């Protein structure tokens, strides 16, 4: 029988966060648009998802009373996510220390943590709308990054931008396929 410590996810979150802050890895991830958008930001979101385990029951209860069916948390995460998808924000986070600090704080705390707190409270329809909008965002941004004739970010080259666009279209396709499989063969009450 395996006994899991409730602090295990918190340790993983702290370790991941520190590794992402380390200058060599940070430089590698931020040296390409693809690395920043498809690795660094999702890993920071993952840190926030794991932080839910750190909240005491009283704090969870207070947040739950303000987060009816997870909608408030979902809206917060969506607005902050939209900001960090902007090319201007990506550029500034590489060159401006204040914006970089804002990214390292806001992505785990205002995207990952609200999602972790909201997802279990969301109903089937809200989850479906969220996943479809996420998929549509990958298609919209992927298409934009792929066909735009010039560079959208000053720090990244056009071929990096187009490569990111291709990856985002592939991810959008995989998400759409996953949603279709879930709708056809999945159980609606499960995650």
C-alpha cells in the first residue's frame, strides 16, 4: 500500500518553480517563442494547479463561496491567459524585469490556481465551453502566427513565429480530437 503525503504536490510545485526561475533554463525557454508559449507558460500553470494542495480547508471554503460553479475562477484565468497570449506581453516579459516578475507571479496564481479551484466545481456545459474556447484559441492564434507576413514579436524571428503557429494548430487539432472522443465514448460525469 502506497501512502502519499499531502505535501508531495507542493514540493513538486516548489521545485518546478525554482527550476523555471533558474537563469540557464529560463534563458533557453525564453530564447524562442515556442519555448515560452508551449513550455514555460504551461509549466507555470502546472505549478499553480499543484498549489491547490497547499490551501487550508478554511481558505478553500471561502474561495468556494465566491466561486459559484467555478465561473469566477474560470473568468479570471481566461482574462489573464488572454493577456499572456499577446505578442507584446511575451516580448516585454523577456526584456522588462518587472513584466517578467508579473508573469512568474500571475501565471501560477491567477491562471493555474483558479483553474484548479474551479474545475471540480464546473458543470458539464461550462467545462465543454471552456475546452472548446481553448481549442478555438489554439486555432486562431496558430493561424495568426502562421500566416502573418511580419514578426509579431521584436525578440523572435519569423520562422520561430511560424513554427509556433504550426504547433498550435496541431495542438488545437489534438484537443478537438480528444473532445470528440470524450463526447462519443467518454462518461460525462468524469474529468
